[in-house]
C-alpha cells in the first residue's frame, strides 16, 4: 500500500487543504478590513479637511459672486453652539454626501433670516453628536456671509421618523435641528432627536 492510498495520507491532505483555505481566508478578511478601515479614514479626513477649509473661507468673509438660489452642497454659512463648543459649516441639502461633510439645510424650509421654521439636519455620530448635551436656554447662532442670527433653545423632543410635524411651517422665526436617536445606537436608529429654538436677535 502506498502512502497516497493510506487513510492517514488522505487525512493529511485534507488537513493541509483546510489549513491553506483558512490561511487564505484570513488574508482576505485582513485585506477587506484594511480596505474598509482605510475608506472610513478617508471619509473622516475628507470631512475634517472640508470643514477646516470652508470655516476658514467663512472667517475671511469671502462673498458670494451674486445673489442666487443655492444649489445642492453649497455653503450657506455656519452654525455655532458656544455651550457645547460646537461649530460647523451649513450646506444646502440633505443628501448623504452633504451630511457626510457638514450640517444640511433641509430643502423646502426657509433660509436663515427668513420667516418660518428653518430646519437643519446632521448625523448623530458626527456633527450633531454634541446635541446630546444641549439644554433649554442654550444659544444657537446661525451666521451667513451677510448676517448673524441668534436663537434660544426652547425644548428637545424625541419623535418617530414618520412624525413630520416638527418640520411644518410657522409664523415666527424658528429653528429646528434634527438628528437620529439614540445617539449610541448601532445601525439605523429608530427615532429622531429634535431641538426647537426661536430667534431672539439678528445682527
């Protein structure tokens, strides 16, 4: 009986094949992990660089060329909450790319400075994560290239994604911030965290 026909020889070959398969699978998973980690790192770096460049541009008060309707992804201004040490660029729109790079102004709601209920959205695990610490009485500042508006937080509530009443028009000058909730939820969060504020000053 030769070694190839011996049962132990067949077992050794199977064991060797399994070990090789496991080894290659480990390499594949490692490569996929490195690729995913690299892509996530790229997204974070891209958002941080974008914010830094646009906030610097905003600080320099680089004016828009002429009045026009904002396009998706265009910088409208900045939002700042001093009590949370929070500051971020506001972009037009609520697309995934917009919300990856900044705070989005929901289309169909008034622009900063206009009458009505302005609505801004942000991801709970990036730009709007500090909202977990916001309290009634805190000051929120919206600043465009032309003017500065100050709001005072009135309340925070938790609603379902189907509850769109928080975005309904109003007769005053109001601000609504929207993000997902719970803040530490893994996956698609089931609820929305809402901050309601009213304008108290304009410069």
